[in-house]
């Protein structure tokens, strides 16, 4: 559907306001002079990249204009990359998009249209310091090494393992280009992941046969036979009926993890893996894609995104195939090919789903969740629009017409600090592997206090499980923009620095106070709504505050005879699930200054006796009024710790899992009990009242030994 051009060559557009990037020098948007109308000759005009720019991916998406303005026509742009065959891309009503292959170092690229030529110099700098995304194809123990394809596309080099490798490699480089473009449009530079590469036969072009550094595709073999893989219960889309068995066998995701384990290095250490299941097969009689899973995530040392090969027949195997693949209107024969979710009725749609939905799963392995729009919703049906200026039934496609082919802003902020997406200009150092990463959330009288030692990059607000708004705390959004790259490490309210919900106040603060009243004013929810906060850390961790409206009341307690005090509870460390566990509560500020707010004073804790051995058995808290509270058991070796006049508890350091392995109390004078208990090999978690609050006591539970502990606190 051709449209009219109100101006000859409009400036390069941003995404919609929903995903609008901040104005920042880090993103290096094209200068205004590059986006103005070109002279009358038909030389192509490049709008999306600057002359002399440095990029970090092998394929660069370029958008520009060529040909006479204010006209409707179709043509062909020729791109001459260095040391690579010429590439041809459609031009529609002056608009063009193309994927330009680069080699490390300086690249002089020629763009040609109807005799007019434009030259562009770019520098490609591979980010070898960043952890790579590795590509792997899993095959059955007795696999025929083929994937589903129409009869005319079957045979050697068409639907065999060699073809699958070429198609997977090409798709992965297209993903890389998409990532870089999206990060750039959002103002964060051309950030993208790198692929593990090796000196291999080049398949990104079908016009030449030579070796070069290109993406390596590992072939990992499953322990299972093809028949075992094709058992219906293993398929992700399998649904049990009264006449069929329950899905009680290993899933395809689990089988892929097993195959990676069996393969060994490089999958036996920290890694990111995109996995294609070669032996997926459409069973028309069952209307089921066998041996298919669309899943991403993981834990431990490996994160994985897997996808079946049922749409691979529609993927491009080389750059020359990309335009044709995204324009192929051949109907899908559902007797031999899957029409996944009824969204793959034509081959170009199958290419979108196969490549885009696979990238959705790769997004999950990069910690992305489901978002209101974009690829992490179901925007992958428009994946082609990023790279093409036309599709069947719609043209021209400008960058503002790409619909679902984008990362939502929530995705962008998560990727900003991901270790796979680092740029040379980044100032925030990668944390050591043993650095504490956990986010701690404390209830306040009106809001929450969030703390993370690595920094907080974003806070999301969801109402009734639907996205409402978010707050950004990135280097790019930090103010002042012309000042230091790193702003102060905390955003805390004070008379001279009142808290405002302004993302530009600080970059990746380690402490953050979010007042309920201000969030509610911005979010506009009612008392009946379910509100969830999600704090995203620089270390790629999500920490949710469920039932935000009731968070303070659920984390508060009333002490008999001291009803005037609102005492709040920290998060509980340890599982608290041991058999016959008994809860305890030792109330007192941990010093000789009594706690009082307009009424009777709480007697302070004056002495601790801690019992420990392999674990922390328990302790006795002695109060100033002569009373004491037993917390857990009094077995094990006792350790006495009296508090001096004017000395209070400052923090509690804890090593815990299902129970309390060890703990340490620190006082306001800097004194320490030393570590009490056994193992201290895990990550230390710190319990400490938020700013403006003081210790009110300790709570938890114990059986044979302590299985949970937390701190009590109240406003000063």
C-alpha cells in the first residue's frame, strides 16, 4: 500500500513515544546534516549511520533514501562491501534498508543506485572481551540429519545438516544486527552480543567459496534415538487427553541441557547458548510438532534458548536469500509442514516466526521477560520489517512502520548492563564472581527501601499483572548529562535533597527509597488493584515486591503494651521450614538507648549469648529490664557479647540456605561478634535497618538450629 511523502527525505525517525530514547551522547545519533534532503542526483543518502562510525557487529543494518523524491517506484540498490560479493536490496518510493557485512578494521562500502554512488567508511571492532553467544544444534543419536522441508527443497545442501548450519548462522548474525539497531535507536549505542567465531567455510554468501572467521555452530548429540525424541509427550505443545498419557518424560529443553553436558567444553562453564533442535517434525495426523520446544532461561553456569527446526526451511541461508525469504508467498502445505500457531501460512510468515520467536527465546536467556509489546510479546510476526522496505501487501516500510519488530524499553534497560552487551566506553566495572548480588527490600511507613550492592538500573510498576510505568537509573539518564559519567551512588531523601521520582537523579544507585504516595500518584491505581514492583539490578537480577499496597502492613507487627510503635520486619533469611521449628521475637533496639515514640519505652538488648557449632544453634537476648528471650536452641559452644553503654547493633551478616549456616553481628562502634557457626562459603547477606530507621529487635525461627532470621526496625 504505497503512501505519500509529505517531505522529500524526513529525518531518521525514533521509535514511538512508548519506547522513546533519552537524548544522550552515548547513543551517537546521526547529526542533523546527515538527515536533510540530498541533492537532486540519485546518489543514495545514508540516514542511520555516520561516516567513520565504529560498530561492534558483523552485519550492520543501514537505512537510507535513493532515487527521485515524491515518486512511487520500485528499484534495486547495490551494496559493495569490502572482500565480499555485491549485495542487492529493494528500494521502494526512495526508501531502502540493507544488511551490510563488515570485516574487522576499516571498511569502505559503496552504495549504488541508478549510476549514483555513495561511499561510507565504517570501523568494525569485535568485542572479544565480552562473553559470546554460542550456537548449537542438537541431533538424535540416530538422526537422519535432515529437517522438515517441502519436496522441492529436500536433498543435499537444501534440508540437511550443512543447510541447517548455514541457515542458523545467517539467522544469528541477523539477530545480532537487530539487537545493535534497537539499542542504538534507544540511545545506548550499537550494543549487541558477539558470536563465537572460528576459521570456517563462509556461508553468509552463496556466490563464493572461501574460508573466513565466521560463527561456529556446535553439533551436540542426544542420548535418545529419533523415535524416543518423537514421543508425543516430549513435545512442548502436547496436551493430555483422557486417552493419552501424561507428559512425564524429560522435556526437549531438559534433553538439550543433557546433550550440552555430555558434549563438555565449552558448555561446562559459564556460557550463553542458542540451541536449534534439528529433528523437530510436523505430525499432521496428531497436529503436533514433535521434538519441539520454545523455551529460554536457565540457571547455574549456563543460560539457554531453544527452538525447533519446523520453520527452518523458510530461513535464509545467506545474505542473498534474505529479501527473497521475507517476500516468499508460497503457501504452507500443512500435510508436510507445520503452520505453527496458524501464523505460518506462507513461507515469509514462517521465516518471521521461526527467526523471530527463536530470538524471543534468546531474549529470555538474556534475562528478558514478557513485555507489553515487541518481540517479547508476539511482535516477532513483524520481524521482517526491520530489514525490509516491503512485505506482501504493504509498502514502503519505514522505521516507524515496523510495528512489533522492536525491543520494548524494559528489554532495552535490562540489556544495557548485561555483560554480553558491554561497550569500550562503559565505566561500570564487571563485578567479581563472589560479589554479593542480592537485592534487599525493606518496608517503610510509606513505601519501600531497595538496596543492591551492584546498583539498580530500573524499577518496574505492574498493576493487575499489566505494565503501568517504570523508572530508569542508567548512566545515560543520569543528570547532569554534561557532568561526570557516574552520579552519586544513592538516592536518599534529606532536607537538602528531597526525593523525587526522577530517573535522571542518579546512575545505578545502590540504595533507593520509593514513597508509596508518589508512586500511587503516578500510577493512578485504586485500593482494589494488585500492584507489583520489580527492581532490576545491574547484576541482572529481578526482585519483586508483591502486593505493594499491603507490603507495609504485611511486614509490620504490634508489640503488646507498645501499640504506639510501628515495628517493621525485614525479609526473612533462611527457609524456616525445619520440622518442629518454633518462631521467636526478641524486641529491643540493641543498645542502652531505649526505643520510645510518644509512649512507653522498649527495653533495649544489652547482651547476646550465641550458641553455635556446624550451624547457628540459637542465642539468648538479654534486655535492660532483666528479662531475656531464647531464640532457637542453647546447644553448641556459647559466645558472650555484651553491648557497651551507647553502643547499638548496626547490622547482621548472614550466610544461609535452608537454615542459618553462620552469622555475625556488627555494632555502631564497629565491634563484631565474629562469625558464629560453620560454613561461610556462600554469599553474605546483610540485614540493616533503612536510613532513618533503627533496630527494634530480631525475629526468626529454629528447631535443632536456627532456620530463619530477620531484623526488626522502627522509625527514629
